[in-house]
C-alpha cells in the first residue's frame, strides 16, 4: 500500500473540490484531490451556466477569472414571460450595481484544473473504491485504488467531502447522525443544446399553461434551452420536431416572438429535487456542495452554493492553521446552512411560481400569473427576486 500525508484530502473534482483546493493553495495549505472520472469527462459534462456576482468575484480573486472575463456574458437583467408578455428584472438597478455571468460550469472546471495542475497540484483522476476512515480521530484517512489498480492511503488533518449527490462521503457518516430534508417535484427538465444564434440577449423564464420553458445561452453559436417535462420522461419521447413545437407554443408572445431554431446536438432529462442534510460535518469530515444539498435548477443556485460552502469551510481551515481556532470548524454547518436554506427557499419559490403542477386547475394558474405580475410590477417584489438571483451578500462567514 502506498501511503502519503497531506493537510486536506479533497474527494471530488467538481466546482466545490477544485475551488477549495485553489483557495487553500493560495493560503499555503496543501491538499490532494481525488476524482473518480477522467479529466476529459469532468471537462465535458454539461451542467450549470449562471454564476452569481460573488462567484465571479471569487474566480477573479483566485486568479482563474481571466477566460471567464473574456468569454463569459455579463447579464444585467432577466426576462419573466407570462400571459404572452415580457417583464424585465434589472439587476444593477435593483441591487446596487450587481449582475450575473453566463459562463458554463465545464469552462469553470477547465480553468480550475488548468490552474491547479499548472501550480503542480496533486489531482488523482480515475480513482476507484474510495473510502473515508477514522473521521472521528485527528488523523482521518482516505483509501482508494489508483487508475492502475494500486492501493493507496492518504492521512490528512481534514477530509472535504465534495463528491456530489452520488458520492461516498455522506453515506460514510454513521446512521443516526444525519437528518435529511427533501422535497421532490412532480416534473423534470428536458435540456437541449442547439447550434443557433441567441434568441434573446437575456435569459427568459416562461410560465405557460403547457408548462415552464427557459431560454439560456452558451455562446454566439450555441444555445441552451429547457422545457418542463415528466420527471421520468425519456429522451426517445422527444423528437426534434416535438421539442421545437413545444418551445414555440410555450414561448409565444402577443407580438409573435419565436425562438431561433437549429440542430439539436444534446438532449438530457434531469429530475427536480430540493434536499439538505444536517449537520454537514462529522469529526474531521466536512461536506460541501451537492454532497450536502441539492436545489432544483430554476434559481441557478447549485454551483454558486457549492462555491459559498467552500468559502466558509476554507476560512475555518485557514483560521485553524493560522491561529489554532476550532470554533469556525465547529460552526461550519451553522454558518453554511443559513445561506443554504435561503437559497433553498428561493429555488423552491422560483420553481413553484414558474411550473405547471399536475392536477393544477385554472385558479392555480391565475394565482401564478398574478404572482408574476406582482413580482415584476412592484419594486419590492422585483428587488426580492433580483437580490436573490445575483446572490445574497456574503457577510456571514462566522456562526
Ligand atoms: P459535482 O459537480 O457533482 O462534483 C462532484 C465530483 O465528485 C466526483 N465523485 C467522486 N470523486 C471521488 N470519489 C468518489 N467516490 C466520487 N463520487 C463522485 C464526481 O465525479 C464529480 O466530478 O458537485 P459540486 O462540486 O458540489 O458542484 C455542484 C454543481 O455541479 C451543481 O450544483 C450544479 O451543476 C447545479 N446546477 C446549476 N447550478 C448553478 O449554480 N447555476 C445553474 O445555472 C445550474 N444549472 C445545474 C444546472 C444542474 C443541472 N443538472 C444536470 C442537475 C442545470 C442542470 C441541468
Ligand atoms: C443554464 O444556462 O444551464 C441555466 C440557466 C438558468 C437556470 C438554470 C440553468 O436557472
């Protein structure tokens, strides 16, 4: 068995794990990152697209924002479309100058991997049989098999469980310690990528009697769009013709707007779920990102919450090494959860306001229209949406 020591063993090279590794590196703290998939696979997985102002600022502070600044799109507003009309939410006007950046998650991953490997970081891709051990001691251990099947053991001061919803870290916490809070939604999203010019300068979130639709973007030539579908829908049910007919119907306006259509080269169905685990730590194991919580994508919060968690966690780890403080580590769950539950509330609210629920009657639909009319027509309502969408202020780093 190959044995090695490090300060922080990070499980998972998603946004949470890579950001944590980069923050710690800049603070002079060593880490090893373990990832089950290959570098090519993590750099090609299509997921999120919207970065909050605070996530953009973090990328810049960490020295990994250069390509994002060049290739990402700053969005200063978003469109809510309902009843055949558009209402715009102006972010800077309502939030004191903040905006969001549309820049794909896999581009964030590429930038972080390049920066970490460029600085000589130890990232092990394609590892197998990862297990976390002795987390309730001062020397927790991670065991795994490398790509070439050799057995390894890392002894660390801390383990960061950044291994997403299907990882091993959360299940490794003994039964009875964790409590899960969950809400399943009776619908999913069909997501497509297509070769077409942008249909809109800003994202369009649309409520229609046939269900929700979202127009997003990736580049001047590639567009990202979503349709509400059945939670267990199959891609085979969705021919290109059916997809475009549905987008045309759900996105139609009184003045004849239509999406710009093009070749569809990716189709996926994702389920919709809200989930939080409490606490997010056990001994020297700390969970961050999707390993600890999941949001439905309507509020565009998942990646941003992962970034927020690792800010809180990294500060606690830095203060431990610098000053011997353990209070921030002890308070990690409490500090992180305050933001997480606000993001949960926002994601649940956006999801509820914008989707057609099975069995909902016309009364329900009219209440949803009235809510959208109120939110977009009132400065207080618009401000509440805008300040959550661009990301709540980042002033809660202590319990
Ligand atoms: P990730 O990205 O899932 O990364 C976890 C990594 O851990 C690896 N792994 C393991 N590694 C070692 N050992 C093991 N035993 C392991 N098990 C797993 C995995 O291979 C993976 O590489 O979690 P992380 O870092 O917490 O990041 C979370 C975000 O990826 C997620 O919240 C977002 O993608 C959610 N999301 C969105 N978030 C936003 O902020 N804005 C958006 O616009 C947005 N849109 C979306 C989304 C998620 C979507 N899907 C597919 C669920 C749109 C969609 C369609
Ligand atoms: C995306 O572009 O993938 C995207 C945008 C906004 C969301 C979710 C996903 O709310």
